[in-house]
C-alpha cells in the first residue's frame, strides 16, 4: 500500500461540472507524474441530485478507491451533508466562502473547514460557473501539486470552446492556486513531488474504443445505453479520422443486425450496449451463430432487471452472456479488468471473432467503463498490434478452388471464409435456416448433426486463445480470493492489506471466462486452503460457473449488489475469521 497518498472527492449537482472536473483533475495528477484513479458516482438525472467524483493519487500505483476521503470539495452545501461521514480524521472540507452550511454537521468531528473565495475569483474573470476550476486548483495547492499540470489540462479540455474561455479558466486556476498556497501549511495531506512520466489517464470505455480502432474495426452500431454510451460517442467522434462507419440505430435489434450485415460483407464490426439492449439483441446473436458471422458485442453491465439502477454498477449479467440466445452455438466471453487490459481485450476480441468466425462478448460494467486510471503509455501496443483475420480467402485462393462451400465441414469447425462478391466464386447462400455445406437450406438429419457439431468444435479450437487466470501474492496462503472483471483492484488491495497485517493471502483473477479455463483453474487453486469468492451480484454467478466447470466449491462468498463498487475495506469488513469480519 502507498505510504503517501491523498483521496479527493468533488461533489455537487448534476450540471455543475462534477464529472468533467473530476476527470480533468485525474488527468492533471497524471501529467504531474503521479498515479491516480478516479470514478464518477451520479444519479440518473440531467439536473440536480448529488453527484460526486472520487480520486485517489500517490507516487506508487493505486488500484482501488477507498472508503474515506482526505479532501472534500463541496460545490454546494449538500455535498458536506452527504459526505461529512466519509472524511478521514483531520480531513478537509473545502467550500466557497459564500456557501452557507449547517455548522452542527462538523461539531465533534475532526474535520477542518477551509472557505475559499473561488466564486468571487471566478466572477472577477467572467463567470461564477468557473468556480469548479478554482476548487480543483485549491485542492492541488493544498496537496502540494504544481499548478502547471492543471493549466495544461485546462488548455487541453477547453480549447474547443475558444481562446477566451481557456484564458479565463487559466486565470481562475492561477489566482485560486495562489490564494491556496497561503493555506497549504494547514493541510497535512501532501503528495510527493515527482517527475512527469509518459502516462495517460483513460477510462475503460476510452481504452476499449481506442483498442477497437487499432484492431481495425470499421463498423459500429448502437443505441445509447449507460454505461456503453461513451464508446458510441468516442467512435462517432473519431469515425471520419479512421475511415469507420458509425450508425446510431433506432434500437438494439437494428444495431446487431446491422453489425452482422457489415461483418458478413467483410469488415470488422461491433455493437456496444448494456443488459436491456443486449436482451433485444439475443435473436440476432443466434443469427450470427448459425451464419458463423464474426461479431464483437461489448456488454456494459449495470443493475437490473428492467431499468434497474441505470447509472450504477454490477456484475449480474454473467449468466446472460453465457446462455443468451436460442440454440447451441459457440461464443467466447472475455472480462477485462483495467483500461490497459481493456485495450488489449478489444484487439483480442476482433482477432478471436474472425479466427473462429464466432460471437465474442466483452463483459464490462459501469465501474470499469467509467474508471479513469493513470496508465504507462508503454502498456499500449498501438504500433504493432497483432491482426489475425483467420481463414479469410484471397481472390487467388478462391480461383484455385473447384467449388467454394461457405460452410465446409472441417476438423477445427472453422470453414474458409470469402467476402461476398470478391470473386465470381464468392457468390453463395447465407441463411438463418439450417443448411448444407453449400449454404442451401436443409432438414436432413445427418447434415444437421454435421453442421451443429462443426460449429461447436470451434469451442475446443478456441480454447487455445483462452488465457489462464492471473495469480498474485505468495504461493502458500491462508486465504485465496477468486474474482473476475472490475473487482480486480479492490480485491488486489484487500490481499495486500492482509499480507501486510501478517495474514498470508493470495488472489486468482479470471480474465477469460468462456470457454472456461478448467485445467488452469484447477491448477491455480490446487493449493488453496480457503477460497473467498468476490463478485458484484446476488447469486455468486462466477462461483456457480467455477463449480460447474471444475467441481471446486468456494468457502465464502463476499457479494455486493447495491449498485456500488467494491472497496478494499468493504471486502475486509466481510471476510470471516479476519478479526474484523461481520
């Protein structure tokens, strides 16, 4: 665990720039050479409510948001009411000097109130709306962060609004920072001075979008649905730059069918959605299955059923991804856990989809989708990303064939694929009905068995692509955590805390979920004395999959299904036999 770290939280109403300001501050801390992560927490509304953005920073890597806050930036009085209980002993609540609040809130609490004239400073430079810029500058000064990285982010983020807006926000930041330097001695929360490093702050959705572009995705369709919307926005914004087509579909049924059509025509295609939209796509998934069309589906989970908690997080759609759509056909399920992993996952998803001519589902969630994470640039393989299009026939190869059969039965289940119309021989039937090798509709029993078996053989072949789970911590341990997806960071830090306290603990984290890595899972858990399953759903869906595929039963389940993300403290508080479990 880092020795020097500070956790910030900026809170206010929707529309006050909480999320954009929070993300900007993560970028500034990253530009300053620090490791930082940040996550928004917001209500499903356009205006009002209590939104907040939590940021944790250190000169050492950080993996999760913690439960306590050192510096609370209150854009309104309600923020103090909501979060006073989360402020660490000796922590600071920063308010505008014109904000009135109930002083009874702080009575008997070890909390320092700092009232900064950020509203007045913002008004002097043009508009009080810029006071969130002032708040962030004050927070940077109190934590010992240089102002120049903050200014750099202002120039980067506000340049689209014109030079005047950039100059005004810069002036607000500099004046607020200068005012706060007089208060800096009052803050015991200091971040170390470090040299800037080649790092970038990206959310999981940004990383997946960039990875998709690098992978050569040329068609994306979707209907906006939190938390996948920002992928659609990113692709739409950059589509012209990279020769892509983006289609804002009228619904998710249209989106998946458009993607199937684009992939059938020979381009890499994907859709991005959440659980409710994925439900509408399930008939289309079966169409992709029987036509053996390579499509990537990004499924950003959130709590359900129905609309559920539209802006919260969950890991409740594992069963859905595993079994969605009718009939039996192969699919691959990947579950990245960091922005860097999500970038790589996008590239792997497109390669696997085309190599095995199958559906690939990428399971994310609101937490990973929105989590901004300072990552070393060297972890992103942009220049030399591997591209594998599988058995995609060239015109020359087609011309050498006596007859092209799109669904030819092969030992590995993968039939050579031709782009329709690429050659006179590349004219063939594709149907949603069961079919013969030629593509013609059939109800022949033997042919049906041959085609179903052929398609399912792809699962065995695709096992070569499935990575074993990651192992962290000592080889021998009293406690072994198992986890998947976005719970990685909180579980990793909980493991670190146990080891620091003298309780040997390790972790087995699964990243590729289907086909399930059975033998690798058995090997990774062969010496486990006590297995603790941690996942964000009510039914322990991964624990069920683990037992179904390997026979391994977990000893305890730490589950969370209130729409909030795990923290290390949440896990440790519920760990039985740890001395503080409940």
